[in-house]
């Protein structure tokens, strides 16, 4: 029997002092992994993701960033090592995008986006709610101010503009040796309506297969260009130590952009982030 294990993160750049959030999420997840019932890895990463989406300190679900037009559009994905994938991109008016990703997984599709995703969620009984917070509105006001003054951060030169991270994610290994990954985000703080980041893109923000599960956080456009989760996964498949694979990928990520990674394999795990800044938790193993 495999030792169950779960790792969770609260986003690259999310203060390490907020690690109580991902740690709590991992503890909820391990209870599910230990019940030994069917689909334990998948149910565990959903349980963890919902707890983090509901924690408004993190940029996913309640706490998600606003777009430059003031709207909230979120991305989320679930994937399992037996090849099931469900994602939503640019979904609005739901509290827990990860729950919608679970419904998509059972549909004939892999990904739904925009208004179609929102309508699908509401038709399937997910309540119509806007997960807006005062903090998100303040962050948007600060971002607009930076755009106006031109006093942008190093990673904001293309706008000139971009601000905080705080995506959430979890990777789990169940007793039966299966894996699952969840990831949910409100995106960046300076983004156009319609922008989709790395998080819901399999191979970029997440990866899951027979060798393990990987979840990334950080500057989405750069993560897509480099297919970071896929690159770490390939290293796991080659037998690399997951900690080494995560460390190497973070070290190779181009400055000034930031990357955080969590990964679990058959016999190991890894967590790494640019400047070591990423709220994180883990349990089991
Ligand atoms: N990767 C996410 C995105 O670009 C943001 C993050 O992880 O904080 O949408």
C-alpha cells in the first residue's frame, strides 16, 4: 500500500506567514485520502482547493483579483492520473470554480470558458454569486493607479503593469498509488477581461499522470511559454527527486518573473518558489 500524501500552496508571493491556510487545507485533504474510498486523491485535492478558495487571503474564489474592468473571472482545473481532466477559464459568478471543474470533468468536454462556463455552472445548480471582496477592489484601485502614474513593478513593464499572486493548488497521492491535482485562481491583478493564465492549461499550470502530480503558480504567461509543470513531470518520469526537479525549474525561471511549484511522485515530494516566497502546507508521506 502507498503512503498517502498531500501538498497545498497559497500562491507564489503569498506570504509564508499565511502557510496556516494551505496547511489546514492539506490536513482536510489527508482525512479524505485516509478514508480509502474510491477517487480519494481527486476528492482530497477538491476538499483542499475549496478550503483555500473560501479563504479570502488567497487569490482564488473568494479573494480573487478583479480584472481591469472591475469584473471577476477565474480559472480552475482538476486532473487525475487516470486521464480525467476538467477545467474552466474566465468563469464568473460562482464561489468555487473548482466545483465547476469537477462537473466539467464528467461532461463530454475538457474545458469550458467565459459565459458558457458560468451558464453551465448555474444550470448544474451552482449558486449565482460574485465572490467580490473589499481587498480585491483595493488591489484593483492600486493597480489602476500604477498604470496611471507609470510607476510599475519590474514584472509590469509590458503594461507597464502587474501585481500580486495568490493562486491556490494541491497535489495528492492516494493509498492506491493514484494522483490528482487541483488549481484555482483569480489570475493576476493587472489583466484584461478574457485573459487566461497558465492555471487551467494542462501541462503549463498543472500536470498529472502515472508518475505524479505537479502544480505551478506565478507569472502565468511565462509559465505557459515554458510548460513548467510538464517539464517537472518529465523529470519525475525520468526518476528525478521531486525536490530537485522543482528547485531546478525555479532556478531556470527568467527574472524578474516568479514561479512556485509543488509536486508529489510515487516516493517523494517537492516544493520550491522564487525567493522561497509561497504559502505552503503538506501532510502524510
Ligand atoms: N499563475 C496565475 C496566473 O497567471 C497567477 C498566480 O499563480 O498567482 O493566472
